[in-house]
């Protein structure tokens, strides 16, 4: 989207993360849960890299919701394991309450 492009152009990290999540929410609203989950996973990775903890926690919840809406709640663990493999420091933040 235009907002995502502008956020990337200007180097506004939180803006990029927020737009990835907004796109995910829009896709989820149309019933495209797989694409929504992909955007939330992208946001989750990005928020960790830029240190945006609030965004990370929100994206984590949205990943779980998008997968549950697809009936793929069990896939959540595999996605988190892959993210932890790439970003070992994220383990504590991804743990469930």
C-alpha cells in the first residue's frame, strides 16, 4: 500500500510495522487468513528487529488469531520456532502468558 511504501521510504520503522499489521487486519477482514497471517509474521519479525515491543506483542496475538481462524492453531508453534531460530532473543517475548 501507499502508506507502507512511504514508511519504508522515510525509514519510519514503527510505521512499517504498523502498516504490515494494518494490511494483515484488512486481509483478515476479507477472510484471507493465510495472507493475513503472513503479514502478521512479517510484522512480528520486523518489530523484533527494530525493538518495537508493543508491536511485537500485538503481532504475536494477531498471528495466533489468523491461524485459529484458518483452523491451523497448531501451526503457531512451528512459526514461533522458526522466528526463534532466526532471532534467539525473542523467545521470552513469544512465550504465552
